[in-house]
């Protein structure tokens, strides 16, 4: 007889408490192998394919595509030891899932964050609601039953309560969902959860918020329309009603970006300085480097890679800007290495992949890593680890065709260098007016870690390297 095992949404790391189901990779009845990806989920950090640690037949899936599940919620059940869907169907005894012990041979040997097979897990029983039949007569509500199976040493009781006027399992929601409901004055007792066993998900609260907003907007629109009619009785009957504003939930990547930017502006006393620089010599140096590599000499060096290399050299001279502030201890923490983040715009929104140990790399190595991470960002396959841990960020907003900006610091870093577009402009060169390739550089910095003199020195050094790349050679 097949053993039915329940696989829960694992802890994906980086403090993430929930994930949205983007796409199921398996159907009920499919046979899955150990560590086969079964679902694609999106967190606030990245898109992740989640592998199942069990091999067998999928007997149930929990959650529709587009819904959110908290970490620890059931994802699917797998019948281990079954060869087809009919033999894997769970019985009517109500017993659904039992976590494997470390001695089970059917689980993955990989220990992922939040779950694994390295230690015995607590047994868990789920009570299935009784099926209604056409011949069943109405009956008074019965006391909650305790279901047991001969192979289980002790029965497990399930707490029940009244939800929306009916008896059933009490909905359990995550702290994030509770806080969201509290902020928008949503009574969770009035909601019907769409998750397993009536679990109230964030999507349920978001829907309630939208309905409440639409109701308020409808009342306001009706009041406005009535006021207009009262003030101007000659309004034609065919006049269109006021449009209802669209409400877009701040969730996923957009929500994470909003939270980080808000925290940066509320916690960091930032200041910005900027300078125009003649990038003609930098562009010539790049062309010479790429020409020297030949037609088949590997990938070309990008302008962003050269600017990243200049940043690492500047941070070696001005380490104050490669730091963070420990507000609890009231200390500035200067970081030993440079993990360089760079802003990348994707279909999922703005992300900041991180080039690890950028201070140990040359321009070619940095450029290759930027290209690799950019491709992962474009396909939505960056891991949370590749999006965190940065110590300084380079933001090339010139790709959008703009000259300048005042970037918001990527909390908890201390500075960000912004780069505008490089374009021909009139410039005084060697005492004469000439057309040169000019770029505007802007530095936003945490005024707690340094004063304007340090920030100005950093920016001036970067500009000098852009105007005369030989300056950089003297520091190597």
C-alpha cells in the first residue's frame, strides 16, 4: 500500500515568509522523481523552481496559480510506492499525510532550507471533511471527530470554531496577513479562505481590500454625481459616470522594492553631489581593449564593466563609502570587501544583482559576471543570494536616455553612483571648444558615514578616471 507524504512550501531563505505560485510543473496523477522541480514560485526576491524531496505519484496540489502560500503550508502530496494514480488515491479513512522519518528510503538526501530528510519529523494528521451524498439526510452539527488509523499510535484532535456562521476548522493566517488586514481594517472573521482547509491567504485579504476600495469609490462617485445633478439639473442623461480608479497591490518584487526604498528614505539622511565628465578617452580605451581581443577573443568589455572597475578602485581610496550603519549599536561598520550591486530593469521590475568580491576582479571578469547575472535577471532565475549582500551599488540610468538623477540608496548600503547617458556635447578641451563625449555622474551617500569632502573626493576620483583612464593604472 502506498504511503502518502505531504510536501510543504520550504523556507526559501533571506527571511521570506511567503511565495506566490506562478506555474505548476506537474499535474495530479503525474509520476515525479526525487528532487524533480514541481512548482515555480515567485518571492519578493526571485523566481524559484521548488524540487520535491519525494518520488512517487502526485495525489493532490494545494493552491492555484496566482495564489500566495505562507512558508510551511502544504504544496502537494505524493504517494510513495505507487505506480499509477489509481493506486495512489488516498483512502476514505481521512488520514492524509505522514512526514517520513530519517530512516525512510523514499526521500531526497538533499537537506533544503526548512525541510529535509536528515532528522525525524513530527507526524501530522489532516482531517478530511465528510463527503455529501444525494441520499444523505440533514443532520445536526456533530462534535469534532478524532480520526485514527491502526498504524498511528495516538489520535490527533483538530480544533474547530465558527467561521462565517458555520462550523469548521479555524482559519490560520501568517503574521504578514494579519498585519495587512489590521492596516486596512479588514475583519478576518468575515473572510472565507481560499487556501487548504480554509486557510486565509494574502490574496484573500488583497481581494477584500479591493472590494472595500471599490465600495468607497462607488459611494464617492454616487455622491459626486448626485451633487452635480443637484447643482446642474440640465446635465444630459447620457453623461458618462466617473471612472473608477485602478488599484494595484504592492506585492512581489514591486512590493519589496517599495518597502526597501521607503525604509531607505526614512532611515538614511542622504545627500547627492554630481559632476560632468569628459568620457571621450574612456570610450577610446574601451574600443582599444575590444580591438586588441580580436574578432574571436571573447566577450567585449562594456562601459558598465569599466565604470564598475573604477568604482572598486575609488572605494579602496575612500572606504568610508563601502560601509553600513548599525543603528542599534550606533556604529559605522566598514566592510572588508566590495560586493558590487548594479541596477537592472526587467519585466518583473527593478532588481539589483550583486557581483561578489568585485574588488578582486579586473574589468573583463566584472563584465563577464555582469553579463551572466543580467541574463539570469532577464529570465527571472536569480536566486535570493544573488540579490542580497551588496555593499555599494552602480546605477546606469543612462540606458533610459536621461542625463541625471538623485538615486535612492539601496538600504542598508551607504552610497550609490549614478551614471547618465554618454553623448556628444560642446566641451572646452585643451583651451578650445570641441565636441566631446560627456557624461554626468552623481553620488548619493549616507551623510552619517562621511562628510561632503569625502564624498566629493570619491566622485572627483571617479571623474578623473573617466576622463583619463591612465589615472586608474597608477592605482593598480
